[in-house]
């Protein structure tokens, strides 16, 4: 996974199989975040691979469970936190499921 802001708006939308309006709305709702060095206009926005994974997870949760975008974002945050905690546990000799 790359951690640089390499994807533009159209690429992120395509990767999530969503229209660009979906991405724009989620950025405006602060569910997805643009890279800090991106320009102000949507055409200048750049997204990291981490944002790509988050966007795909949110899109899946919205579709599979008819979830509100804010609820899907919260679930995505919790899923990522559990992943990070399991990784820390593994690093310290634990045995996560």
C-alpha cells in the first residue's frame, strides 16, 4: 500500500465503483478526507491509498447494510482500530483471533 496522495477524484470514484458525486459528497460531509497538500478545487484533490481503503469499506457498508454515511464511517473507524489493536497484540506476543 502506498501512503502518498496518488489518486485523483475520478480514480478514487472508479476504484470504489461510485460516481464522483458520491466522493464529493463524502468529502463535504467529512467522511472522507483529501490530502492536506491538495488544492481547493475538486479537480485538484488527491487521495492516499489509506483513504481508498476507507472509501471502499464505507461504500460496501452503505450498500450491504443500507447504512447512513456517518454510521458507515464510524464502523470503518472501529474496524481499522480493531485491526491496529490486533497487530499490536501480535507484535507483543499475543494471539488475537
